[in-house]
C-alpha cells in the first residue's frame, strides 16, 4: 500500500485515473483505502434543474450518481440516497454562494462546488472544490495553452461545536499545462501538491468565516510553495506566478534568455 501511494504521488494528474484503475486491479483488498486517499482530476456535470454546472468527486457520489449542490438532487436520479440535514444543507447553500464569489475574485472564473455531511464525532465535514480550465477552448483568454487545468480540493473536518472548535484542513492542488506555440514549441508539465493545517477557532465568528480564512491562507501557502519553479501560471488566467524549480533551471540552461546572450556585432 505504501508503494502504491508513493507511485500515485509521482504520477502526472492526467494519468492518475489510469494508474489508479491498474492499482485497483492489482490490489483489490486495498481498494477502499486507495479510493479514499487518492485524488483524481475533477470532472464537471450540468444540473438541468438549476442550469448550473457542478463538480464531481467522491464526496458527493453515491453508487454511480452525483448530488448537485445547487438543486440537492442526484444525477442520474437515485432512490434512498444520503442527504445532509436541513441545518447543514442551509450552511451548504450559503457556502456555495460565497465560494462562487471567491472563485470569481481569486481565479477570474472557473467552477466551484461545496459539499457538506455529518461525521461520527458530532461534527461535520465540508469539501470545497475549484476547477479552472485555462485552455484556449476553456476559460483562458490569452490563448497560451492548448490544455491547462487547475484543480483545488479542500476538505475540512469540523469538530463538535463549542466556544472554540477544532478545524482540520487537507488541501490538494493538481496542475496540468500543455503549450503548442510556434516560438516556444511544445511543452507539457503536470503535478500535484498536498498540505494539511489544524486550527482552533472561536465559533462566534461563524463556521463559514473560519473555514474561508483557512482556505485562503492555505491556498496562499500552496502557491508560495509552487513559487520556486518555472511556469508562469498567468497563462492559466490565475492571479499568481507558479514555478517548478528544476524545470526553470533546465529551460534557462537550454534556452538562455535573449537579453543575456552576447550581442553579435555586424559584419564589417
């Protein structure tokens, strides 16, 4: 199992689904652990009842159906499906409205979804998802990328409600970029990063406020972690620069910037 998880951590996101399927065939007795611990690139489905798109993941899935956070209905329809309590559903609705604004402001577009459910510790769990397609045919306006996706998954475990409640956040970001430009040629890069954060925060500020602060801080840390390597994520229409260190070193070695090349004197 340890070797399987190590392999999945090193697998490019675009190949992770194929790799996971192969591992499930090789390790059927570890299927539940693999499915719960491995994050796959996010998929999107349209909700005909609300006219909005929502993100598919393991956290809104039951059998082969997925629950929409907008209409609270499963697609395709599913009998005897699990739903959050009325109180948690109301919090889920508010979270989706707020996170839509967050997605527009921080990602300049994209799709977001928030799902919540009760756990066994008298608390609840919330999953905040963002998918940004920055390709030419997607939401990328600069047209630099043939393919470009940013998938962010934030899962927060909220403890029993007291004056001060414990929040445990696990965040995963998956990035895939492919260019096909005459001047730069073809370039493909993908990878993922996962981090955790724990905080004890006063409930008086509200769960959404507390979770929002944690997600904002975590995304800042993730972007700073990725800020040591070599791709401009501005081409993905995101308000930041992301680099992958070794790639930058190799690219600058193989293709020195024109401004540092020695000037060629004209022939006499």
